[in-house]
């Protein structure tokens, strides 16, 4: 076993790590564990699926004094699903290590009074909670946080996105000056950085990879569907191979339901996950997916950040999200822990500017086409765009108009120029569409003749 899983760790924890197969730490664990063991506050920027959970759980469990029955560490997660996953991982490590300490899982969707009664009975040393329920317990003085040794914010950018930083702020204002603080996040937006600076003067900043870059184990394809029906393309992609588990992302609950019904009508056994279904149904669906009862799952972005479904071999972005950063988190559902993965983003030509924005964020796409039931490479869209830019010149009459209007400087001349350019571009698009339609007609005619 690597020294990082030995140096400074209690023997029971080392044995537990060996039992669950931790023989060599990965990058985020190598960077974070020694810092937290040394009681150094950290801001950790690490991509989804990088192994950060054990990076903070190992030092926390190592530091818990099992003879002292008060809350010694708090971990927050922005969704019930994430909090439950952290709870399950912590329980697994506790069991493997044989350490006798209590863990409280505090989240909405469960009877508050029952949680309070159980809390009083078990006197937990570790609390894993969603922000709202954590604040509720702290404000009701169910437990104090001024003696907490570790306070961890997991998925900090999602906590910001969902509007939970206010709750976290109220809790963190009550922690002691000696508390070790750590935030783990795929991205560090300015607003989040400012918030963390409020409580951490000079934290250790740890960056593991660039979270805006897709893992090298993922084949990340971009498919221009053109005039083809989007649902039909999706069905073909899902059925032309045998993915172990395919995750399809859409932007809204309504669209998820629409795709879900369509795939069911095509005879596929498919599950759906979004914020509109009940908590009980969502938990049941996730459990069934984990048990291998479904090969296809359609989900909203809740699943991109709020769930950790193992075994996803294929991710399909049915549509590009409004918040482009969600593309990173969607694609990050596959290719985890060094395993190979495949992601396909569907787009149409009018979305090329958004693809350009994603590429500026560091996402590399392989441009592909769907032919005869398989994905084949094609020229990148840049070559087409570059040709258009080179050929895109104003007609001589427009150039003259620009010069004339510039000389006269009459009110509204800029508006007239823009309008003239817009009409010219619209005319060119119309001609190009007509050309494409004719080309498609010729292609279909050749295909019919070849079939005779």
C-alpha cells in the first residue's frame, strides 16, 4: 500500500482501506489527504468522478475521537441523493475499518422529528446533511458547530447554483476559528470564490486537472443531425450498439417525459429521472437502475450533478443546455475511474456558435456523421465555417451603401445598414437552403436508381 494510505492514519483505517481495495491513491487523494491531516483549509477544484469523496472522508474518519460523543465533523451536499451517497460511502468505510462511531444523515424528504429523536439517541460524531436541514438543526440547537473540527462543502458550485449558499453562510458563521474548512467543486465561479474568501483567508488551493476538459478516457463526439428527426436519431444511437447503461440528457422535465414516452413506444425498457417525480419514485428508480433493471435512462440535469450512477457507458446530450457548464457534468457521468466512456452531443447548424463556446471552455469534440448504422468521422465544422468567413463578402451595392451612408451621417443610417446586411444574409441563406434541398433530392434519386 502506498505511504499516503499509511502515514498518519490509524491502523484500523489502513486495514479498512485495504479491505475495500484502496491500494494506491489517485491524484486528488494524494494532493488533499496530507493537507487535511495537517489541519490545512483547502479549496479543491476537481472534476466530477475524480475520487474526491475519499479525499475528505479518510482524514475525517481518521480524526474522529470515538470516545467523545458530539459532532466533530460536518459534510454538506446540495441534494438528497448526493448526501445519501456520501452517507453510504462513509458507512462502508466505517464498517470495513471496524471503527465504532455514529453517522447522522440529515436531509429533506424524511420526517424531521424522527431525525431529531434518532440524533438524540445516537449522538453522532459525523453529520452528512443537505444545507436546509443542516441549518434547521443548528438553529434549533439540536447540536452546536463551534466545536466541529472539519467542515466540508461538497459540490460547492452546485450549492451555489441551487441557491443554498445562504444556508451554508448562516451555519459557517457559527463554526469555531480552529475549524478546518474545505470546499470541493468542479468549477470555482467568482461568486463562489468570494464566498469562500469570507471564511478562508489563505486556503491551500488545489487544482486537479482542468474541470472544463473532458477525461481522456471518454470519446466525445459531436453529431450534426441536420434535418433528421431528433428522436429517430436518438433511437438509432441507442440501439445500434449495446451500451451497458445509456444516460440521455434533456433540458426540461417536459422534454424528459416526451423522450421517455417515445422510447417506450419503440419498445425500449427505459427509466426517467427528473425533479418532477416524487422522492419515493426517484429513489426506487435509482435503485432499479443500479440493480441493472434498466439499460436506458432519460434524465434532466438533476442527474448530472445530483446522482452518481455507476456503469454509465454512453451519455447522449439530446439537446445543448442553456448553462453550458452542464455539458461538462453530463459528459462526466461516463468514463469514470479510468474506465472508457462515450458521449454524443446532438446539434444543428444554428447551434455552431454554442459549440464554439464549449470549445473555448476546453471541451474537444470529434465531429462525426451517422451513416449506415454507424458513426463515421467527418470534417470538423471549423473548416466549413472558415470557408464561409472567407467567402462572406458584402455585395458591391452594400459596400457602396455603407460608404455613402458614412459620408452623409444621417440619423438612423446604422440601422439601415444593419437591416440591409440582414436582408442580404437572409437571401443568401435562402439560396443555400434551396441548393441543399436540390442536392438532397439528387441524392435520393441516385439512391432509388441504385436500388432498382
